[in-house]
């Protein structure tokens, strides 16, 4: 396996871990926020350096230089490859922008140290391709969210019940796969992946999470789509085509259902939750088609939705931080008070549904083409889901920013950190839409390699169906 020039992977994980320890001991909230911004920025630089270093290798996979983790694990446990190379900078960027978007009035309610712990676990998960490593890290990612809900004095029953099912299905499913019971083990792993993604009717925990947790941490828990990553690493290599297409149909039903539910929500957080559920389900539709075009579309939409909808959620969080929980049952007329945020709200919302000229356009087209190539009716349903999402986004825009004139007693315009976040995301969303060639070629190459590895894995002995090919074997 090729080797990176620097230990980027380890830096991107260890920096937030050390930062969480330091920030957790700081009592002044302003200083804690500034330290967290600096730590997130260093982490983002590490992940970008890792991506650039990997791209220059012209290889499907690589591991760290001076791999210190090799002392504890095999050097093929934590790797960067075509699948996770862009996901790591995306996750680090979302963490940085979430901290930047935290208003001073909300700093005392936002757990910066738990956010850094979650970032370290998230980046470790996205860097890992060893099956048991993914299982353990996916379990560990639940703990910061549970502790935050508990510290807020809110009930953890719904979250605990669903995440308990998720962990049980993960552990039992992987044990069965290791023992050679690939069919039953794969079914349980599929159940776990769908539950973590929020497929209907296993979505109640997500609406409960957004209701009881801080908007920022809830957004970071779902926006990078770790459930989709789990499905790609643990389910795709071992599931037959008919099983993958069954998952795609279930995901499509969820996409249409959630799009319809987003239309009728009167509370801002629930609206965003259903909107995200619909888009993340569309990503699973593409990932489970198991065709080059469909998988390329799914991988592209994964990145564009993660970028655009995270920006959409951050904008909604901006509004909520100034006016309180957003009531979509009435008009607020906030455009005159925050025109920059209004324009960004509309841009990110339209980008998430693949509006021409934005980062999601080509990916959505590829997803629809791939779906039509497998089942014509599935392609039509993808269009219906996208249409419902588009109507819901425009309806929310009109409710929040138009209709009446809002009389504010204090300035509601965006601050400098918010303008920086808006400018950065706008550049990425429009730049990715105007110059999509490199990104599409990268995702197409990744799709072909993933399907080739899947074919090799299915042709191998069932005892080796624990992860991608070349994963570390027990006893190494």
C-alpha cells in the first residue's frame, strides 16, 4: 500500500482529542470558543493536506507516514482511499463552520469539548475500514450526544432505545458475518445502517434528537452521514444485488415520505430534520443501485447534500439564534433584517435539490439516470422526492423571510464570522457547480473501484466477508 508523506490521518484525529482535553478545563466561554475555532481550523488544514497528498499519489488507497497507530493496529486499519478522501475535509469543515456560527448568546449552551470529542470520533470512523473498528467507533459516537441530552435535563429514552437497537444489531451482525453466517449477519448490519440513517419507520430518534439537543451538535451527528459510510463499508461488499436494490426501494419510500412530511411541518427544526431525512435517503438510493452511474450519482449527492444541507441548517441556526425557535406556521418577514442570510438560505436549499449551476446539479442528474437504468419507476419517484423537497424549501423561505415586515429592536444582521462561513460555503457550492469535472471524475473512479472490490469480495470465501479486501486479518 502507498504511503502518505506526512501522518495526516493521525494529526486530524489527535488534534481534536488534545483540544477537547484543553477546552474542557477552560472556564471562560469566550476563550473556549476561540480555542475550539483554532483547533477545528488546524484539523481542517490537516484533512485538506491529507486529501492533496493522497491525490498526488494517484492510488486507490494509502496509509500514514510514520504510522504511530501501527504500534497498536495493523497499518491497514486506518487508511485514506477514494471513498473517504473528500469526506474527511467535509466533516472537518462542517465542525469549523458550526463553531463559527455559534452566537455569543448561545455559547453557554453549546458544549465545545463534546463537539471536539465527536469530531475526533467522526474522523476516526471515516478513516477506518476495518469492520470491528467501525463498529466500535460508531458505538462511541453515540456517547457525547447521550451525555449532552442528559446534561440538559431532557429524557434520553427515545434516543437510548433506538441507539441500543443500533449497537446490538451492529455487534451481533458483525459476529455472525465473522462466523460465516453472511446472510443473517448482513441483514442485521443493514438494519443497523438504515436505523442510523433514519429510514422510515426507524426515524423517530432523529426528530427527538433535534428537539432535545443543541442544533449544532445534532447537525454534526447526522450531516456527514456516518450511516451511509457504515453501509458502504460493511454491507456493500457482502450483499447480493437483490438485497441492495431492496434497500434502495426502502430508501426511496423514505425519501418521498420525508419530503411530504417536510411540507407540513410548522416547527423549524422538525422541518429541517425531515428535509435531511429525505435527502440522505436519496443518497442511499444511489449507493445501493450497484451500477457505475448510480453509485457515482450517490457519491456525488453525498458530498453535495452534506455541503449544501449543512449550510442550510447553519443558516436556520443563525435565524434561530436571533429570534428563537422558528415557527413555520406564520410569516416572519426577516428579509430586511438579514438579507445576506436570506440569500444564503435560498442558495443552500436550492443547491441541495440539484439546482442548475450549483454543486448538486450533476450528481442529481447522474442519480436519476442511474435509477432509471435499473427501474424506470424508481427514477420517477426520485424526481417526485426532489420536487417535494424543493416546494418545502421555497415554502420555508417565504414563511421566514417574507409576508410581513419584522420590526426589530436590535440589529439582526450577520456578524463577521457568519459572513466568513457564508462566503466560504457559497464559493464551494457555486464553484463546484460551475467546474464539476474534477469532482465527477473522482467519484466515477471511486465508484468503479468500489464495484470492482465488491466483485472480488463476493467471489471470495464467506469467512473473508468482514470488510473491504486487504483488510487486516486477526492475528496480524
